[in-house]
C-alpha cells in the first residue's frame, strides 16, 4: 500500500522514490478508492513448527482478507491497509489463530515547502509467513528503520509494531532537508519460560538528511542515522550510521537507488546471558563494552513495464536480531521477477539469501544463515475471481550459539482470490 500512495503524492520537485510493491506500471491506483481481496487457501506445510528437531507436517486452512483504502488531495493524503487471517490446522489444532495486520500512512502539507509524513504498522501473528496476491510481494530495501524480517523463528505468537514520523523542508526546487524518527518493538508474549530464549526487542531510530537534485533524474544526498536497541535480557546497543545516497531514474519505469558509508556501534552492558543462548550463565561487567567500525551499503534496481516487474536488492546493515539474536550485522540479497503470461496468467519468481552475525561476540558469536526460493502463479477464472498456486522453500542454518534447531521447510498453497473494487489507470 505504501508504495502506490507515496508514488501518487510525490511533488514534481522531489525525486521519485522507488515503490516497494510488485505492481505493473499500469497498476497504479487512482487518487481515491479501495480494493478488497477475499482469500481462501489450503496450505500444505511439511514443517509447521519451523524446527527440524520437532518436525511435523500438517494442512492449514487459511481464510483471510486484504482491504486497501486511500485518499489523496493536493494538501494531504491518507492510506489504510487491514489484513485479518484465520489459520486452522487440521491436526495441530492448539495453534489455530486469528492473525491481524494494520498499516496506516499519511502526509500533510503545512506550508508550500514544509511537509509531515507518518506511517504506522502493527502485526499480531504466529510468525507464519503468510501468502498474499502477486502484487503485494515485498523485499527489504534501503537503510533503517526496519525490523529484521530475514530470520525464521519457531511457531509462536508475536506482536510487532513500527511507527515513523518524517519532516521534509524544501529549501529550493532542487534540494530538501529531512528529519525523521521512529520506534519499533517485537514482543513474544508469555515470558521467558514460554518463549524459549527469544529476545523481546525495542528499536529507536533518529536521523536527518539532505538531498540535492543534480539533474532532472539524478539526485545525491547524505543521511545520518542513530539507532538504539534494547533487549529483554538487559542489553543496550547503539549505532551511528553516515550514508551517502544516490537516486537515479534511468527511464520512466527504471529506478536505481544506492547508499554507502561507515557505521560505528557501541555495545553497553551489563548483559545477562541466558543459558539457552550462551550455554552458560553469567554477567559481563560494564568494562566489556566495546566500539566497532563496520561498513554499511546497499542498493536496489526496479524495472517496471505493463508486462514485467524486475526487482533486485542487496544490503549490509546493523539491525536487530529478529528475536533469535541481539544486534547483528545483516547481509541480504534478494530478487523478484513478475511477468504476465498468456491468457492473463501472472507469474512471480523469488529468491533470497541472508546472513546475520551478532555484532559483539560476548558469550559467543551467534550466526544465522537463511535462504528461500518461491514461485506463485495466478490465473483469472472470471473478471474478479482468480486461482492462486504458490510454493516456497526455506532453509535456515544456525551455529552452536543459537538455541534453536536448523529449519528446512516447504509450503504448497492452493487458493481462490476474489477482488472487489480494484482501481487501475
């Protein structure tokens, strides 16, 4: 939702940020409207607990909806996305759940050269990677703030929230300043005894930036970000990031985004090391706090047409450990191809590779490697009714400092999608 809304509300003097959805070039929504996807799916999962040590297959019946509502005017814009999903397990009925996700974003212009932007997202889920229609595929891209979504946690309830506010001041037709702040948390309800060593996480980010448009289609800039991470075990990590940025609109539907620069992290303790995570129990004295320099960089390429969408992204950043680890250096590479086939069938191919390594090796340098591949096909039956098939394979490997077993998982999904009120140009 955020990509289409932002694309429609960009001012002519500002660079057009790359959209984060998988829509074709002709699928941009109108200034006002709504669309509703009703989904009924059957999922065959050969590792429902995401844990090879307790491997179990099951069929999961998924009944859900995805509602988008948006309104845009010259002065303000607002967008709402709501996704309720009922998950019913054929055998593991104790894990039946109602997952919910809510996203809000908006913009308000106080003065001709002063804007406020905000976004809010809340998810209460079982941690299951739920399927969606082809146009809503999303890849991690760009500098923080974002919660680390590249790790697979065991089947457990989790609550995630992310709030962001940004102030943009246009100092001229070619340049603008921005100041931003965000807060995010990831909680596993039930306490340490029921979460099995997962880390409740809080993340606060603040920063400022400057961008200058050298030409109509090429913009360069600078961005500083301060990150602070708090974990339930009592640790606090800080990170300072300074990035040089570049945004190049190669063509009407081709956008390249790049950033690179140094990061300096400070790990402050005392940090209580849980036996499940370190194999021992103890407290690291405050003198063990240390600073460390590391490079940060990333980029994305987006190509859109009426028949094809290609997105490539890669990044190396300091971020949270997704509940499995504390602060990590995360490297991610991802690719997605969406293409219109004959008879209006729609194909999506996806692949990603990620590696997260604990920033400071107190109690052992935990590391997690995750790979995934996927394919999804949608075929229209009638104007608003489609069949959806999806297959995803996941592989995760951890070292001896991470308390959870390795994960090998394959999921087959067969479903029906019914769309109401879809607006295209």
